[in-house]
RNA sequence: GGAAAGGUGGCUGAGUGGUCGAAAGCGCCGGACUCGAAAUCCGGUGUACGGUUCUCCGUACCGUGGGUUCGAAUCCCACCCUUUCCGCCA
């Protein structure tokens, strides 16, 4: 959510910066709502003030045993207008809130303009893609040849966009998550978190999934009106740790790492990445989340991105880092780096991590604050990034570490997590 | 799922429907005392929004949402949550 003060003071400027996404800000709608709000709110408060002092006088008069009939009728009359004007105010404020909740974040000044992924700018490229002296296979062929990937059975059990792994492949998947958690907790100073996979609407609103992106979520009905949502990323439960909290300054930065499954309906991506486990309804991810003072958040974004890159470096996977252009960024982000891993089977770099600074956008929705040097509550900045998407990392390993005989080498960094296993081969 | 108790400011904890945004204590901040500290004493100490604009003023907020009333932390209804006991359960 954007600061409503900013809209009041510089509507043109905000509209200009949002146009880069591109997003059309309806300035007229806002101004009309604001004008009305001001009028109605002022009147409401006047009437409330009058009611309060009148009620007070009635109380005092009664205390002295005086006649209060005249005062009572006066109060009764004023109440009629108050009631209607209060209802009107609630209605306008709700409209204003809806308006604000649907505005995306402002892109940071360092974000390149542009509308499509082609406008993203490569920041750095690390590692040399390996040369193969045999015909490379994609992860599906590699995994199925090993007899450890079974998409057909996954489809039988659940439907499209689910996967089933068995044996050493399932173990590799587990080892990856384990390895990532250990690097981040031991070397990068993150606190491990176990968090709920089902969250309420307030949490989804806090991080920005709601109200605009409900169709991307899986919902579980519960009770009469209520429902819970399956998390699309650990970002949601973990960031909401600080919702409605005022964090003491000395606790900052808060750094959390959390491994969860993620659930996404992938509505609107029909026909996209239908093969293999690139785009699934359910996938595992290790997520980094930080909460920090505003003046430090961009340094933190660089660090956090570096933490994600560490995993790829340790695994010996070639990758590049791109800064997303304004048009390719998510709704809540002010700046995002995508990390793309090299996939020989696709002969392309594919997203494996997305690291973003949300500035105060989420914090304002969540009322997530810290107590600054002056002792005043101030909105936090929130950041997060995948480090990494476990399923896609597994894909990258299958493709980059495949051997001519159909086996897959286990990256050295993972071997300690797999009882020293060096190669995954078909069981004979 | 059943029964009971309870949700008040950073914490503990009062609060006959009427100067209650809320006693008191603790904590915290400032000051006095002190060479310094402790103890003691004095003063201050919630959040959000709006108006004004840097000084104030107003409004709202006592789990959430409704209701009764001139007036609700206080009464009524619904819901949520917590604790304890029982049942069930990994």
C-alpha cells in the first residue's frame, strides 16, 4: 500500500511513477473520494464532538438533580444526522481503502523502464555452462530414465502440474532443502522458522496477494464465511510475523529462513511450461525474509541476493542475475533481482530465485513497525528472496550434472547430506 | 466436540452506564538530591486518523462485529481467541 499522504501531496508524481509499470492511476477518482472524505469526516467529527459534550452535560445535570428533558431532545435530534454521516464516512473510507489496496508499489529509481522480460537488465553472469559431448536430455528424460520421476502417476493421483519422485531423487530433493537451510542458518545469520501453510485473509492482504490475486491462490473452506489460503510462498506467513507489531530497534534486522511447500493455482499460465517440474501447483522453496530500517534496506537487498547466489555457487550451477524492469516486477515490489540458472535441456537461463525489496509497501498494509531512535513507531522495510526454489534447483542439477550413461553426479556440496553418495544411477 | 473461566495501555491489574483514554503498581524517559550510583522525591510516558501547522485542537480505539442508550470498557447478541477440565486424535 502506498502512503496516502504521498497521493495527497503529489498525485501527478505518483501517477507518473506508476505509469512505468505500466499502471494507470485514476487521479480524478482519488480526488473526488478525498474531497468527499474530508467534508464528511470533518462533519462527523463535529457532530461527535457535540454529542460527547452534550452527553457530558446531561450526566452533570443529572448528578445535580436538574431537569434534563431539553438537553435529551436536543441530543436526540443531532443523532439522526450523525448516524447518516457516520455511515457515509465508513463507506467512503472503505472505498478509499479499496482504491489504495489495488495500487501497486512505486518502482525504485534504479529500476530500468520497460514492459516485458526483454527489458530486464543483466547485472552479472557467473559460471560457465558446461559443454556436453553427448546429446543433453532435459530433466524429465533424465529423471524418467532413472526410474525416479513419474509424472503420469502424479497426474493420476492429483492432476496436471504435480510431480512424483522416488528413491534417490526424492532424497536429493530433501538434501537440497537441508543444505540450503544449513548454509543460511550457519553462515548467513538467519533464524530458522517453521510456519503455517494455511493462512487467513489478513495475512494474504498484508503481503499483497489479496485482494487482487485471489485467483492465483488455493483456498480451503472453513466454517460459514471463513476460509484459509494455502501459502503460495513462505513469504506470507513469515513476513506476517511482524504484522501489528512494534519491533524494538535492537532486534533489527530480523532475518528468517523458512522451508515450506508452496501452492499456486497457476491460473492464466495454461500451456506454459507444461512439461516437467518447472511450473507446479505444489513445490518446495527455501525462503529468506528480512525486516529492517528503511535506510538500510537496499544494502540488505544486495546481501540477500548474494545469499541466494551462494547456494548456486556451492552447487556449481551457472547462473546470471538480472534486475527486473518496472513492467516485469511483482505488484508489491519496489525492486527485484531475479536469479536465473542455466538449464542445458532448455538451452536457456530460467528463474530460480526472485529477491525483492518491498520498502514499506507490505509494512503499511500490515502495520509492521519498529521503534526508531526517537522512540517513535516507524514502518519497517521488508525484503525476501527464494534461496532457492528447491524443485527448480533439482531440475538444474539433473540437467547440468547428467552423464552420458544416464546417471547424475551429486554435487560435492550435497554429498554429505546423502551419505557420501556420488552418483545417482538407475537401480538395476 | 462438551463444560467452565477469561480477553483492559510495554507488563501486572482496578474499573456502581455519566468529566474513563481509562486507577494503582512495575517498567521506561527527563529533572532534583549525589563526587557518582542506589534509595527517595517531582514531572512525563499508548496508537491511528483528521484539522491546523510545529503549536495546539478534535475524533476513534478497553478481543472483533452488531445492538440498546442522550451517553457503553461497563448492558444485550453473535463471532474469534486464550486457559483449565472431559472426550477424540498424530
